[in-house]
C-alpha cells in the first residue's frame, strides 16, 4: 500500500501539469479503502489515502488526503476529526504578480506542493444509553411525535414515516421538542475547536530584461508555513480565529519599456517587461478574524498585520445575501490598508461559510 | 450468539466539519468516512450519528453486510441556526 502512495505522489506533479490546459472538471482518480478485521471496529491506519484530481479557474490540482473520525479515549464526550492532505497544483495561465495580503495562498503563478493538517474537536457529545428502556422510550416518543408533526404540516403519512429522526426534522416539524431531542445526544456545554497548520513550497520561473535589453530568466523557490487556531464558543454562532503565516517569495521587478540608444537609427526597437531580476516580497502575517452568522446576514472581520512592511490591513465583508440556490452570495465590503486607505465596494462570491475550508 | 461484520460508509457535504457514528454504545472509528464493526446477529441495534459544521450541512450513512444494505440514512441535515446535528435509527442484523 505504501508503494501505491509513493506512486501516487510521484504522479501528482505530472498530472497537475498535464491538466493545465483542461477546462474546470473534477473527478476521483483512485479511492483506496482501509482494511478491516473480523473481530472489532477497525481503523484503516495509514493504508487509507484518497487521491483526487481537479481544476478550478486558475489552477490544476492533484490532492492526496486522509481523514479520521474518532472519540477521545480519555474523554468520551470529546469527538475528534483529523484531516491531512498533500496537494500539488500548477497554474492554468500565467500573468500578473498580484500578491494578496489578506487572502489566498500567496504563491501566484507557481507550481506548488502543499501539506495541510487540521484537527477538529467537538466537545459535549453524549452517547444515548439505548440499553436503558427509559432512554429508548424517550427517544421513541419524540420520533413518533415527529411523524405526527410532519403529517400535521402536510407531509403524507408514507413520507412522514420515512423521515430520519434527527435534529433537522425535529426542529422543522416539532421545534418545541428540539431541546429534549438534543438532550439525548449533547451536553448543554458544547464547543467547537479547530487548529492546524500548513507548509507550502513552490517553483516559479521569472523572465526579465537587463538594462542592456538582453532577455534573461531565473527560477525561484517560494515557500511558506502557517498555523491557526479557532473556536466557536458555547452557544455562539461566531467563529474566532487567530493565525500566523510566513511566506518567502519573490515578484517581478517593475515593468518598463526601454529603447536602445542607436546613433543615426530612423526606427527604434523597444522592449517592454520587468527590468531587472525579481525582487523579494516576503510576508510575515499575523491575523485575527471573527466570522458570524446573524439570522439572514453574515459578516467576517479580519485584521492582518504584516511584519515585513509593518502595515496593518482590515477586511470587512458584510453578506447581505449569505447564500442562494445558485451558491452565490454577495454584499458590501469595506477594506482598509495602511498604505492605501479605505475602500468600499460591492462583492459577489461563493456562499458564506462559518468554518474555514 | 453469532456476529456479522457491518461496513459503514459516511459521506458529508455542504460544510460538514466532522462526523461520528456509533452502534449502541460502541463507537465506529472512521477513516476517510469508512469503518466496520462486528455486531451480534440476529439482533436489533441502534445506529447513532453526530456531526458538526455549517447550517445546511448534510450527512448520509449506509451500512452493509456483504452486498446487503442493513441500514441507510439518506440525508440528515444541520438545521438553520444550529451548528450540530444528531440522530438515531433502529436496524436489524
């Protein structure tokens, strides 16, 4: 199985480059499933890696990932989920040297290899004791009321019997019983915690002009690391996040048009491009972010400080439409950079998500 | 009493951050959404599930013995205004 994994990694770069010219699609290449034994619940261990290839508007990607879901052996009320991924990506098109301060991985136009680890903890989980007839009875009463409640609200008896007895349907059809249903599965005191980090290394080719108009090229190896921690405190629909990112990278030198000094020439042949070798554009960012759902609105406030430039930035998108059937959302965005001042604009983006991807 | 191995596949989408399942009081550890457990047969069991994530996040679960489906949760949803979902279902093995 390890051989399969190594082979998958070796092909990731080639696949990513091979996909550069394709239209956005997504397909699963390989699904390698964990082994099981005959006498116990089984964790597939390191044998389970999923490999996927996909493209978006700007990159072709190949991703190997592994997720685990388990209970804290020292505290059964703490449910844990971990995810690890290794992603190889290559740009679909070259051009520009945009360097996003507040978002993005910060490695434009580069072939990159990124590994990411995230751990998610949901505390306050309760396992209902279905060996206890009283607990079973309590559960069955709620589930029967759910069927009756759904029928009262116009669901056919046949469809009502097929409804899952879960939080979603209880809240929808018998909201007055939601607290009793939740009490079977959760403590009152429950919180969400996420933490993790990533490391990225890239390869980027730069072309530039010397002052004598000779064309040169050089390759650079940008890299970066990031760590973050986040929590949804008890009873709040708010995600609080803090993190640090370091990026060692370069960007094209300023673009100019130069013309040779040719004595007596009637026509000049000029060249346009970055003049001189690429320049360092390192970033050391520390940020805090608050993302909040508010009924039919949502907002996200992110404050970032760049230690390299010693500048502060602020981004405040307010989602007037947090989501729609088309998967789009929009609203008003207020941005502020110490170097550029405040900007206000309208934005359209994908649906608001409280949790990070 | 004899036992039979039940293979579970759990799929989350639309913003599920984490999901967990148990049969009765036994947790079923999952790797890439898949896990197995040996259950007494013939007997009625309770499948229990929990998940956390965005409002509107969806979970589906299927449990099979060999090629036979013994339990299926087609779709469980975190309702608006909530960040957790849970449910239970009887099934026979």
